[in-house]
């Protein structure tokens, strides 16, 4: 008898849960239909910028990139000249060793001196590479911050719903030219840097 009552109560609870579930999903589908209908009535204002054009034509960013590349090339040339001078010293010491002009203790002292110079040059090269890499990252981060601030102010001022990025690596595969605001953004960026 107790088993029959328990079974009956479970069946009633199951029916109640099914009823509540169907009532809840019916309300949710009605709400989602109303939302879908409302969203089809309003149009979205979507624009995009061409990231590649922006990077190539933003004068301040391009100038800073060129300055950084020039400093990198100058530093690299200086290090290469010093490495060549060190190689010349190695050859001179090697020639003296082959001619028998250096005693064993002098050979060891020269090896140690030249090895120390080589280590210093390699450490300087690593430091320079790290410094220039950090400057490159900072330049890119500053550009992104500047662009993001400008996009936020344009979005607020013009009421854009979305500002997309078009370029290599972006998920936007194509868009009409009428939605492209790249030249407008470039004009603002270049005017701000004067």
C-alpha cells in the first residue's frame, strides 16, 4: 500500500513538472519571438576600418616605425663591426700561437680575454634586441590604445552599433566601400599628431 502511494505521488509530481516546464518554455518562446520581431524592425549601423591601410598611412606611427628600424639597423651595424674586430683579434692571436710567439700562460690569458669580450658582445646584443623588442611592443600598444579611444569617441558621437576591423587575419572577409571609415579615421589621427 505504501508503495502504491509513493508511486502515485511520484507520478503526480512528474506530471506537475512536465506541466510547469511546458508553460515556462511556451512563455520563453513567446518572449524570444517578440524580441526577434523587435530586432528586425531596427537597423544596425555597422562600419569598418581597413587595418592595413591604417598602419601604412598613419604618419606618426609610420615615422616612429621608421625611426625604430633605423636605430635597430645602426645598432646592428655597430655590433657587427665590433664582432668583426673581435674575429680579427682571434685570428691574430691564433697566428701568434702557430708561430710560437706566445707562451702557454699567455695563450690562456688571451683566450680568457677574448672569450670575455665575446660574452660581453653577445650580452649586449641580447640586451639591445630585448630593448628594441620592448619598444616595438610599446609602440603597437600605444597605437592600439589611441585607436581604441578614437573608435570609442566615434562610436558615441556617430551612434555606430559596431566598428569592425578589416585586414589580414581579421574574420571580416568583405564589405561594401560605403561602410569603410578608414580615411576619416586616418584624417583624424594625422590631424591630432600635428
